[in-house]
C-alpha cells in the first residue's frame, strides 16, 4: 500500500498531473474572461504543457510569467484569428445566398479548403508562440508550413481540439452530467494532448545546440 501511494508511485504522479491540469485550466479560463487576453492565456497554457512534457517548472508564477512575456504577440495573433473567423463566417453567409447550385457547390469547396487551412494553422499558432521566439508573421508562416507539412500530426491534433463538440453531439446526456469536469479539466488535458501529438514535429525544428543544452 505504501508503494502505491508513495511520492514516486504512478498513482501519485498521475493524480499530481491531473491536479496540475485542473489548476492551469482554471487559470486559463480566468485569464480568458476579458476575451481580448484569450491569446496570451492560451500561449501561457501551452507553455505550462510543454513544461510538463519536459519535466520543467510548473509553478503558478510560471503561468503568469508566460502570460506576460507572450502578451503582445499572442494578442495580435488572437485578433488575427478572430478577424479571419469573422471573414469566413461572412463568406459562408454570402455563399448561402448564391442561387446557382453549381456555383454554390464550387464556392463551398473553396470555403472548406480555406476553413481547413485556417483551422490547422490555429491549432499550431499558440503552441508555436509558447515554445519558439518569432515574429507574428513568422509564427503565422510557420503554423501554415508545419501544419500542412505534417498532416499526420495536424489532423489528430485538430480532432482532439474538437473532442468536446464531438462528445457533446454523440453523448449529450453524459456530457452534460459531467459538464463541470469537462470545464475544469478538458482544456488543460486537450492542450497537453496536443503538445504530445505535436512534439515530434516541434523537435525537428529545435536547433541542435538547444537540444544538447536541454
């Protein structure tokens, strides 16, 4: 029994990890409340998930340090994503007004491709912001290049990000009964899962001297 609940036992490590995910999820939610700060909050959340992955410091102060350090760039990226989302929504509405079935079908195919590319880029943007130093333009460019260049990782990451919506549609009653748990755990757990999925991709772009010094 002592071994099971020892500080280094798998059970205790697992419960500690779950506790950390819940803490950082709550911090992420609180820091997203002004809406404008959602980008910086997401970058800070992913920074903590990378720290977990690499067994680095995961103190609450580390979250707020990452929030502060990435605030300007992450906020600009967040506003860009919101602008693109609004543009896509308007485009979808305009396509729906087209009377010709053939033209509407062609336009919907174009819209679907644009949405797919945007969604993949969005999955990469805040992990990239959290892990790599780069400009706003460079981050967007890398998100597109890495996302489209590594679809075997990008598609599972996108699917994981969509998990709450999928679960809600398929298991509505169960989802609603566990809504509190989803709220305080799912964002952190999903971000942690995305970090694990994208880590093999990110490793390819880490300079050798950084790897050796890690």
